[in-house]
């Protein structure tokens, strides 16, 4: 499977989402790896003060 796909680290890359309750969002992805056993944490964040940040606040309140 790995042979057929380009494998790369994703850091600081914008990701686009459409959420029915708040509309379109553009968030930046950061992937943090822990140890050598494959554990990782993925964090999505919005630009501070942006409409995307406001939309995340609305989602958090649901």
C-alpha cells in the first residue's frame, strides 16, 4: 500500500471543512508524534480572530 501512495509529513497545511451548522471552515493541521510506536495527536486550529475561529466557537457551544 505504501508503494502506491506518497507519504509525507503534514504540518501547517490548510484543511477545508464544511459543517452544516456553521458553514465552511479552513483550519491548519499539526500532527505531533509520540515515541516510536506510532502514537500521534492531530490538532486543527483556526487563525486567531478569523471567521473560522468564530465558527469553531459556535461548534464548541453546540
